[in-house]
C-alpha cells in the first residue's frame, strides 16, 4: 500500500505491475488496496496497472486485481473465489460436557454475535447474512464493472468457486495467460 501511494505521488511512475499471489484476506484491506490502485490511475490518464497473478489470486486478491487495466494469470494460477464469508465454531455442547460456562457481560443482545459458547439464533444469522450479502453484492458489482460482464454472467461464477487460468480466461475473469515478459508489454 505504501509503495502504491508513493508511486501515485511520483510523476515518473507511469505503470505498476502488481504481482498478486494470495488466497485473499479481509474485504476492507482488499478494498483499500483496490482504491489506492484506482487513485494511482486517476492521478494521470496515461498510467496503467497490470496484475500478474502467481500461484493463487483468489477472493480478496482477485478483488484487488480488478483495479488493473489488464489481468494476466500464469497458466497454473488458481483464481476466482468471488465470495464473502463469516465463519465461527460453536463449542457450547462441548463446553457444557466439560463444565465450562460462558460468562459474558454485553451491552446488547447481539454484541457477542459469534460467541462460540452460546447458541446462534435465527435473528443473528439474518443479521450476519445481510452483511455478507451486502459485501458480496459489492464484490459482484466490481467484477461486472471492471470485467465488462453482465451481472447475469457473473452471479453463477460468484459462489466462491475457484478457477484454473484457462477457465478464468474463458469466463472473462482475466485477460490472458502469460508471464512477467507479457506483463511488461502491457
């Protein structure tokens, strides 16, 4: 992020080759880097960003790559995983069997939404599902915007599945398969 921001303020930098090799991460961190790349390009209309995907460019890593003008995946890249999740485990029954009791003092009924020692209610599931759905809708809208695809084309691909580079190219999620030399020419 610091390097992108430095490049944004350096008039001599005309392009960024963004090497992407990650299974993803938090949506906010991904969105911050995504915006920084857009800011870099907005600084001067002749600037470009090319994403070069390594072993994996999935989930948040693919989200970041969407800010690129051109996405290149190595022939062996795994990409996609367009989706959002909130995950936890519920240990309530196990804890009860071993005499472990939950002691939580909270300011509201939902403050400990994913407390692993309490039951998860339908209302709480609805709260979290609404958040996940909103974040997923944003992710899908960015794919639609940056990959010049329709929502109808993206939604079947946005169930969290991963793709080989060949399949991602076929589906329009990347622009080409290639290597560093190819990124240099874009």
